């Protein structure tokens, strides 16, 4: 195993940004992606040293391997990597953690530690990646009892070196938190846009507020379909709670209960004003 070699599987917005940030810290980056043009661009830019063509041939030489693909594709890749990489740390960046962490426990992959940067944009692909994406961002890691303390420390140190604020959290709790602050909002945001039904007049006049609440609906459909399936149970519960909330608002509106309607907006304003 070589201390400064990092493997990135999936050189999109997140994988590409990690590659750029690690390269800046002096690491040597090796990368795999089905889109070979992304890797070629990264090699031309001097970000990636070598393109990996077949993950089945992976050498056990990387200090860290990052799986940066849509969540439903992460597990087969973890299966492949873990059969080859026995010394270095394997991690991922997926938005859900229960799925992959349970797999790692069932298959006794002790060198896998789940991870998830709370960073990103609605843009898709390597061309939008940038080295400062993680600077100042929260980064969840979800270690399990089978991980070695020193591996957890090594991963934390690496992530802190690119500016991340690392938080250790249980994988089930992680999926609950992200369902509330990220997964349900993505479903709602897409729903609001779908309400327009491509109507030209609505699209023409949709302004600041609409754009604020729907920016994230421009994100990758593949990524969000995978996340929805992989956090299905949490998301189903939250969708019920959200429908209940809208139903209550509807009742208040029907009866023109001014206080209840006012309180709905006031409560939201008070909470939103505390989020910086
Ligand atoms: N939704 C975020 C944005 O566009 C990016 C993001 C996506 C962050 C998925 C985390 C995540 O798991 O601002």
C-alpha cells in the first residue's frame, strides 16, 4: 500500500472535486469512470495520474479508495473493491448509509467506512467539479463496531485536511437526518416544478422565490431515483407526515382560521431565520 495513492471510482461532481482537493494536498490520484472522457480531461488538467480500466484488476496499493457513484451502484463496486483491497481504507460518498453499511457488516468488510459530504450543487459531472467544494462543509462518517479506531482517525484526518468539518454519526440516524433535510426537500422541489406541467406562461413568469425553492430539482434524476429507493422507508414516513401537515393547513384555510394560517407561516419564519 502506498501512503499517498488515492483511488476515485466515479469522477463526477463529487469524485472530481475530491480528486482536485486531494491532488492539491499532494496525493496521487488514480480514477475509474465509465465515461472515459471525464478521466482524460482530468489527466490533461494534471489532476489524475492514471486511468483505471477494469476494477476487477485493482491492485491493493491505495491508502484510500472513494466510491463516488449513484447509491444503488455503490454496493457492487464495494463488492469488487473489497475483494482486492485489504490494507487501505475504502469509503463512499453516498447520500444514504444504512444500505451500504449493512452490506459491509454482513460481508465483514472491516476496512470500509461509510461517508457523506454535505456538499454539492445541482450540477452534474466532472466539468463542474472544483477543489474548494468541501472547504467548510460538514462531512458525515458512519463507522461501525468492526472498523479499526486508527482507520477512522486516518479518514478523519484526510477529510479535515481538505477543510471538512467531520461528524461521526450512526448510519440509521444519518439516514433519518438526511431524509428530513435533503431527501424530502428534493421530492417536494421536483413536485413543485412538475406542477407547472411545462406550461409556458408559468415557466415564463416563475421568478426568484420559485427559483430558490426549486434549484435542486435540476439535480441528476438518476442520483435522486437511487436515493429515494435506497431510503424508501424513511422517505415514506416523512411523506405521510408532510401530507398531514398540508392537510392541516388546508383545514385552517377552508375555515379561514386566520390564527392557524398565520402560525403556519410564523413558525416557519422563526425556524428558518435560525438557519444560516
Ligand atoms: N442538494 C444539495 C444542493 O444542490 C447537494 C447535495 C446533494 C448535498 C446530495 C448532499 C447530498 O447528499 O445544494
